[in-house]
């Protein structure tokens, strides 16, 4: 799962946002949530499913096999059972994460400098590709796109990330918990919570993402992705009460007063949702009550609450 400090340096109802990292433990069967199967688009046989599963894994294990494996999965996932379709999507995400450091290494400072001349903020590789004639750059962008990545920028550097939006097309073939997980991660892909060590989304959306993660854990306690979602929830909760270093919740200027947007956003969330609906909301309501009693300054009472109730330890 992403480490919190890396998230900070780069990178409305409870179910309004859909959101943390897929891992299949090597050599062991993975546990699926008891959500029941999702109907396949067409009749599936045991033999057809086994063939698709085995072929996909053969392609995935080949060096540089991600593009082929993805192309194959796109064409044949409808021939797999719900269980094996879910397994393949989990394994694909694992492979994307495993290959990511090698793909990142291809995006050298020289490559990033070339990209910055044609890149438009938040666009995908295909859009950037249409504006460059550099043969080496085109080859790299085509490889990254076909391998399941998209580009992000931070602090003047362009780098690849796993494109979870590309997994959305698999949702109808997999279990409900994985559907929810894909939605959650796709939202983070399209709008990362942080950028350049600053909060990149609104305070209401930040809380809503935390609520979506909390809801996932409550609904799918046996999901294969429970641990990853729990880790992301812990990081998100920390951001709610502290915010990233470049946009601290209590502004460093003067008396360290809570940012007005945060105060307004958190109050709006609490007004729309009863605190009893969620442990996170209960914690936020208590925090806001203590902060209000301190004129929203980072008082000793506020610091004591944060030290006791909100920690990455």
C-alpha cells in the first residue's frame, strides 16, 4: 500500500465517492467477500474459464507481458467465472504495482523535461501522444498506456501511476467488494487527494472519501482488500485532522487558526450527516466541538485531542 509520506509528498452522502491496493498472497487462495456472484455477460463454462485464466497468467508472467495480458483480458474476461475473473483482476493490479518502479525508471529527468513541453495537466498518455513527434517519447508513452498506467505531475516532474480507471470496465465481472474497491481507487486516480505536499481536493470530499473507506470496511470485513483499505483509511483520517504539510489544517500564520474552508466544509458534512452514523463522524464532531470552544485555534485542548485520538502509530 502507498506509504503516507509518499502520498503527502506527491500524490454528499456516505456512498457518493467510490475508493486502496490489491494484493493476492502468493501461493495461497484469496478470500472473497461474501457478496455473491455478479452475473456474467454470457454463459460461462468451467473449461472456458480455466483456459482464459491459464492463458492470462501465462501472458502476465512473461517479461514485458503486461500489454498482451491486458489485451487478452479485455477480450476474454467475459468467458471466465466470477471467481476467476475476480482473481485475474486482482493479479493484474498486483502486476501493475510490481512493474511500476521499472516504468517509473523510464521517466528520467530528460524524459520529464520533454513531456513538460507538450503535457497538459491531468491529461492521459494518449492525449499527450497526439502532440509529440519525438519517436522515443512516443514509444514510451505508447508502452506506458498499453501497460495500464497513466501520468501524474508533481513538483515539475511527470511520472506514471496505476490507471485504476482502466479497471472500471471489469466491474460487472467481479465481486461486489472489488467493484467498490475499483471505484474508490479510480476516484483517487482521477483526483489525487494530495499534490506537491498540499491538499488537492476540498475538505468535504476528503471527509467523504474517509467515510467511503470506513463504509467499505464495515460492509466487506472479509474482503481480500480489507487491509489495504484500512491502511488508506488511516492515512485519510490523519489528513482530515492534520492535512498535508503545505496546507496544514491550522494555518502556521499568526495564532494557528483552523483554515476557514476546513471549518466550513467539516461543519457542512456534520450538518448533513448525523454523527451517530459513523465512528469517523463522531470523532470529527467531538473535534469540531473542542475547536469551537477554543475559537478554532490550535489550543492545548485541541492538541491533546489530536495526540490521543489521531495518530499514525
